[in-house]
C-alpha cells in the first residue's frame, strides 16, 4: 500500500510541475506578445513546430515513449 501511495504522490508532484510550467509558458507567451515580437499565438505555434522538426521531443513523444516501456523490465 505504501508503494501505491508513493506513486500517487509522485504523480501529484508531476502534475503540479506540469501545471506550473503551463502557467509559466502562458506568462512567457503573453510577455512576448506584449513586446510585439509575435502577433498571435499561432506565431508561437509555428516556432514550436520549427523546433520540434529539428529534433526536439514533444510532450506527446515523451508520453508515447513512456507508454511503450514494458513494466516487467523494472
């Protein structure tokens, strides 16, 4: 039971971290838009697409890799 609780605590911490990162990203996007560097969120999306096409992993890529891990290997 303690193992399950430890895993749930880890998941909670990860979700809190993801939420914090999303808020930080929103703030950064709003700051960039406010400086006039990008006119819209779609401009940011195009830049992110350019980064991922040059080898940066997306969150979906990471999730797919995690899903493909066989739990029996631990």
